[in-house]
C-alpha cells in the first residue's frame, strides 16, 4: 500500500489505484496524510471541507468520511478517533510526500558537502515523486491552505537540481528548461540568475545581460523593488568575468 498526494490524491494497493469516492473524502484523507500521524481536529477538517460555512450535519458527515476511509485502507492502517478529531496511524505506509521530503534533504546535504553527482541523483529522485499538481481533486479550501508551501518546496528542489547541473557543466542543456521556467516565474530571481549563468557559460553574454535588465524592469513595474542580492551579484559576476568560478548558491550565502 502507498499513499499519494503529490498529484491526484489516491491510495495505491496491490498495483491498483483507488482514488476514493468524492472530493470531500479525498480532502479528508489528504489532510490526515499531511498531518503525519498528528491529530487533526474536527474544526480543522470542517474548514478544509466547507470553509467557514459547515452544514449542521458536518460532524456526522466527517464521521461518515472516516468510516469510508477505514474501509479503503483496510486493516493495515488505523484511523482512530481522538477527542474531537482523528489520527491516521500510517507511518509504516510509503507516501510520496514523505519520500519527497527525505530525498530532498539528502540532496541538499550532498550539495552542501559538494558531492554533486549524488546531489543530482537525489534531487532528481525527489522531483520524480510528483505526478502533476499536488492535491489534485480536493476542495479549494485545502488547496489554498496547503498547496502553496508544497509548490514552494518543489521549486526549491528544482532550483537546487539545476544549480547542481550547472556545477557539473551542463549549462548548454539547461538553457531551454530555464527559459521556460523564467517565463513561468518571471519574478523568481533564482531561476533568472541560473539562466544568466547558463547563458554566460554558453558564450551568450549579451543575452545574459538582457535577461538581467528585463528582470530589473519587471521587478520595478510589478513590485516597485530593485533586484535582490542574488540577481545583482550574478550580474556583477558576469560583468567582471567571475561567473565561471562563482555559483548562485555561493553568492546567496
């Protein structure tokens, strides 16, 4: 058995996917999985299910969803009632979120230790845990509460993986991927700094400079701010010709 929430929410058992029945049942299941064995109150579940307007039958409905989840997970997992809430006791069950977290930490540690091939391997494995947008097919209330930090964690791992690839000399192969990421996240300075580095190392200095100027304009127009330290120092490193020996994570430190 395996729990998956980094994409469509479902249980994988005996090679078969069980997507549970209904948005609210998937929402309650995902909220319990994300709690990592901690108790989740009826109040919190109610907010994730109905926001600030739970029906008068909210308690009974939550009880019904809990009963249905128990039937889906079978005897391998315990879903227990704790005062005015529930705990999903499933630490022994593999979960894509837990695997993503462990691989990410391993990759970051390897990067700090300058074990770059291992870092690349672990970070790629972490990103492979994702199967689309996290928490697909749950309520908007749970998405609004939980997806932003999940997406941020994924972007941080992606940035680190690209940085490792730059360290390993894969700058030319990264330009297309980074160009798309900068287009998707125009105000995310680290992607822009990484693309500037890749362009410079590919002997495309004019494009790297233009990319910085575009970023400076976007930040000024959209947020009324100047480029941050990472982007500014990457620009300075390109001007001085030092970017070949200084990586973005070192600049940021």
